[in-house]
C-alpha cells in the first residue's frame, strides 16, 4: 500500500471541529465519528460521511469524504438568503451596439 492510499490520506484542507481541533486525515475523521454517541453516529448524515470515508480510503477523492463530514457537522446550520447584499453588475452591462 502506498502513502497515497488508505486511512492515512490527508484532506486537502483540514476540517475544523466546533471545539477548535482539526481533522487532518481520513483516520482522524473516522476516529472522530466512532467517538460520537451511538444515537448521533446513527444519523443519516453521519452514515453518509462514513460511507464516503470508506470509499476514499480505497482510492476515491478525499474531497467527497470532506464534503460528507462537513455536511454532517453543519446539519443544523440553516442557510439564509440575504436580500440586502450588494447587487452584482452581471447582466447590466450595455453593449456598444445598444448605446
């Protein structure tokens, strides 16, 4: 087994945890998930993250596992649309022929 395969593979960007620690490798993420209470680790989001970690440990892209873990960590965060943000200029440019 090469250093590019298996549970020692590193994420491109470490995953920050709420307590300030970081998950750097697939092994770190697997250990974190297995340390969760059973009731929490049985949630669908964590099960999907576990599946992605297992696939990546066999050679898949680590970004998929990172997305799975991030989605599970942030499952309670509600994304809110901010209508007050600055409007973009896209689609407002006039062509010379229209002037």
